[in-house]
């Protein structure tokens, strides 16, 4: 510590020279001290806890000495180059955790605030332009100029990447809350954005292009996190005008409807006082107090709690104080669902000037046209591999050995995905603004430029995003934070493709159709359905469900649009990959909805529907339509809602004054129509089934599948709608009339699921009678299983086991001595009297069928195939002839 203090003491200080303060140093001593600091920081590693950086941050060396030294001695190349290297070292993030990590973050925020000055940006911009020109001219100082250029670019990247603190965060002050906006203004005013465009165009020809590409992408990304893409293209003037009016109107409606009505009865006056047995009293102005329906304990326990405990396998990057997520645009609507996000519902920050907004819009428009796709290609090709090939869901800690060599840093994948999401949303709003302008001018509507965002929606990037959905969803059993980002990007891709498919240009429309087919081919819908089915409301981020609903809605819309355009129901090819093989299948829109329509999915979607006040109008509409499609895909699905818990939740929604108001309730009209439809279907069922009101008391989908009364929920739901007159439920009622209890029926159903259902005498008699007919057939067990009653669900393996138990066949023991060893034949059991050797047991040694010349094998195989076909026909004919001679209920073979 003493040596470090002596090194910092030679960095100079402020002195009063005349009327102005000046920063003065002893040049030789300063250069020596800077070199000592550079060496000390180089040896300041994680094993020592980065004590040098923490101590320098505590002493505020950078804001008090290094920044003034850098600005005062800009012309001295020796001092400025050394100071620049030390600045880059100090502003680079270290691998610290816990309280030390927060201290380090506070020091970085001090550094960021120290550079938030216009004169510093002027110097940095001058160094960038000067050294870039030297590189292009190929002068003698090309090597040193390249180093200075890379150092300035890294310094800007480090400073912009530092997150702004909010209330309650480490290092928070009111001035630091909007530091990022100060940097964005300085970027615009000093021409840094124009330099980024020039630099991005020639990035592919630069040396060490991967690191420079990530540096540029990091800077642009942290600009995007604080800028609303809609406000850049369309402005928010009208939106801001109506925001306050809507809030006041909603509060007025809520106050007016919650005020109790005054009584007009002459015998009561204007107030009523009520007293309780405990001595409490209350005064009311009405005898028409409306009851307030509140949530029960079960529903409260289902609310998202956002646990802060970090799992070593699936770290939540939203809990990392260094990660900066998108905050503006459509992300803000989804963030409102998660009440634990600090920045989701904060007030608006200081707005940008109109000139800055216009400059940013021009920058992003030119950036997309010139270097967006090429930059994305470089970024995707340099992404770091997962922590373990066998465990792709493992999150990576900063500081892992493999992380230090990755140019993108510990958050390379989420940054890239967020980068794509923002630019796709900006491109759609830019196209919408151009369409609106053309309509006002009564000109031809322009075609969306898909070439500008080719790097974000080409086949490779769609396949990459779909793979991330599977990796962070099903393969990882829901990696919460990474899945939110993957679904966000996929939603933006699908929404952009939706506009492309709807284009009037034939070539553009064909590209959209090809992209749609490839998204479906990557099995995106099945993975989204798996996420919605396995989503847990108490432990998973609600944004996962909202983004999954958005993706699924647009995918169904694209499938419907293509089917309508072709004039028929289209079938789409799907490739379902596993660890060992790829299985190809065919799917349709109806099949996807039917696969999604499960009770768990409906429960999760209805839970999300209860957050209607936090929904955007678009999300509420998509959610209602998806639930309605799931209800209508199969007649029995409506019965899922025939529970008292659902009815109480519907009552709570309907009792909300905002929903019932004429003006404010218009945005919830679709939701109210869905709830009315559910109630109408229930009372329609009650007209046929008078026990429907009793059914409200029972769970339609038990938590434990062992409590099921029938094989499937569909059969039970159909029985409720048909007044228990269908075949399966009629069999249950007959068994109950015969004296079986409900517990006995559930036990039988449980045994049937586990494969332990006892064999009856009729089944054994059938096996004894039919076995001689099929004994020599290779599918003997399967044919016998098809002869048994369907409700027993016997399989070939179970039939074979029963044949052994009945002594009809004898299983060959394969233990003991091996082949070709003494005693091998002695260990083989002989068949018992009256029993046959198990025809399903493979021979101990495969016989040689081919001759010495190898020509007899083909003829023998053809002869065997012919004989097998003839034997099968003969056995089937004998089975049909003997069918009427058995006293057994007629059954249909299982297809």
C-alpha cells in the first residue's frame, strides 16, 4: 500500500497559476509513476482480490488525477499514451463477487461520471480520427496509432457498459441516474456517431476485427438500451398527451365506482353505524355495500416471487448488477408483468432533444443499410461456447478461464440477441412510419426492406434463435433469464416475418413464406408449447409466458395466412431433433392447437389473464384469442373451467370497476366476451346435466395422475357434457352399482397405468385357446394382445410374461457358461412337459445360412419372406374362423 501511495503521489496536482487553476506535474516523475501503476495493475489478479484496483478506486485516483492529467497533457504523446493504457485497465470490469463487486461497481460509476464532460469527448474523438487516418495512410507510426485507436475504443466501451444506478443501488446519486443519456448527447454533438458509421463500413478489413466488432457492438447496444425505437421513428408527442389524460380518467372511474351508493330509504337517513361483538364500530352511507372478492391463499402462493438464490447451473443474469437489459420499446410492456424489475415502472428520464433524436434516427438508418448484417455475422461467428458440451444449459461465470479469451465477454449471447431484437423493432417502426407517410401523401406504399436486416432474419440466424429456445427451454428445464431473451428475439423475428409475408411485392412475399416454413421446420411451436406447459407461476419469470404467447400467436397467424393464400389447409414439415436422431413429421395449425390444449397450459394462461391491468392492449387480445382457440379445438376442453376456483376468479375480474366502465372497459371487451362465453357454456351444460353445479366443487385435473377415474381427461369431460351417458362412464356407473367403491375404481385405474392389473380367468382362457394358433408367428404376443379387451391395455411384453406364468412357453436361461465353453449346454434348461420353448427368445448362436461362395444367402432370404407371408395369411384365416367359437366379449384390435 505504501508503494502504491508513492506511485500516485507523483501524478501531479492542481495549482493556482494566475487567475486560473492548472494541473501541473513533474514530467519524468509522472512517467515513472505511470509505469509503476501499469505494472501494478497488470499483476493485480483475481487471486489477490484485485486489491490494487479497489484501493485506487477508494482513493479516487482516476477522477482526481488521471482525467485532469489526460486533458492537460494531451499534446505530450508519452504521457497521454501511458495515461490512456492505465485508464483502460482501471475501467475494465474485474471478477469480484458479493460486497466487493458492489464496491467495484461504485468505483466504475465514479469513473463514468468523471468522463461525462464535453471537453473529454472532444479529446477522445480527436484521438480516434487522428489515429484512424494514420492507419489508412500507412505511416511510420502505424503500429502505435493502431494501439492508441484500440485503446480509445476500449475505453469508450468500458465507460458506456457501466450501468446507471437506480434508487437503492450501489453508488446512486441523482446525477448518475442519467449518465447514459449524457453520453448519448455527447456522442451526437461531437460527431462520434458519424465516426462509428465510417468505422463500421471498413470493419471487415481491420486487423483484429473480432475484438473491434464487439467493442463497436457493445457501444451501440448500450445506446439502444436507453432509446425507444418507436419514438425515434414516429415520435411520442400524441402518446405523451394522452398518457396523463388516461391516468386521470382511470382514477376518476375507479373512485366513482368504488364509492358506496347513498341510501334513499327515509327510515335510515344518510348514515348507518354498525357495531361488532368485540366493540368495533363502522359508519356506512349505504345499505347496498358490495362485497369485494379477494384472492385466496392458494392463488397468492402462485404469484411470482423472483427468488434471489442463485443456482450454480442456471444463474439469473438479471440479478447481475453489471448486466444491462433493454428498457425501452415493446420490452417495457412485457417488463410491467414482472413487479420485481426495478426499472420497469420508473418514471421517464430526461428526454433527448429533438436534434439528438433526429441524429440518432439518421445514425440507425444508415447503420442498418451499411454495416448491420456484416457486424452481426462477425459477432455470431465469435460467440463463446457453452461451459460444458454435455451441459449446454450451464450459465457461465465471468472469470472462467475460457471466458477471458472471448471478445464478447460473459454476456455475449444475450447481448447479441437483444441487439437483434432492438434493430428488428426499429426497422418495423421505420417501415410503419414510411407507410403512414405514403398514405397521407396518397402515394404508393413502400415495400419493407428485408435486405437491411438480412443478418437478423436469414435462415442461419433463425436456426440459431430456434436452437437457443430449445437449449434454454426444454434442454435446461427452463433457464429463466436466458429464455426470456431468446423468446424476445424470436418474437421480434416472427413479427417482422409477418410484415414480410403480408407484403404486396411477390419476391418479398416469397421470402417470407420460405422463412415461415423454416421456423415451423425448426419445431418452434412445440418448444413454445412445452414452455407454456411446464411454466411455474411461482418461480418462473412471467415474461417467459407473455413472450411465448406472442410467438405462438404470430406463428398461428402465419400458418393461417399461408393456408388462406393457397386456398386449402396446408401441411408443414417439422424436424424434431434429439440426442441421437432427427425425426421428420407433418403438422397443421389444428394439430398444433390441439397439442397445446392441456389443462396445465390453460391454468397458466388464465393466471396471466388475471394480470390484465398490466397488459398492453395487444397482449391482452392475443392471450384471449389463444385461450378461445384452445377451447374451440375440442368440444370437451371447456369443462376445464367448470371449477369453483375459476368462477371466483371470473367474478373478481368482473367486479373490477375499471372493467365495467363504459370508457375504460373498451380495451377489455374481448376478455369480457371470453368470460361470458365460458359462463354460457356452463349453464348450457347445466340444462342437460343437473349435477354440473356439484361438479364445480371438484378439480377437473387432479394434481396427481393416480387419482384419475378414467384413462383420459377427455373421456371424463365428455361424460360431464353428455350427462354421464357415454360408454366409458356408463361402465364406471355399472361397476359402482355392482358394489365397487370409488376407491376401488381409482385403484384399478392406477394399476392399469402401472401395468399391475390382475389377469382375469377369461383372459387366461383366451390365451390358452389362441396361443396354439399364433405360436409359430414372430408377432405372436402382439396378436394375442390385440385379442384382449381394450380397457385392459395389455401389451406384447405383458402377454409374453403371462404365457410364461401359465406354463405355455418356457424362457431360456442365458446365464452360466458362455458360448463355446465347457458346461454351456448343461446350463441350458430343457422345456417342461407340455410346454414349448419361448419362440420370442433369440437363439444363442446365429446359424450360418449362406454357402461357401456366399450365393445361397439371397435365395434363402427370399424363400423365408415368402413362407412368412403365407404363414401369416394362414394364421389370420384360422383366427377368423375360430372367432365365433369362443365365449368371450367381442373386441376390436388395437390399431
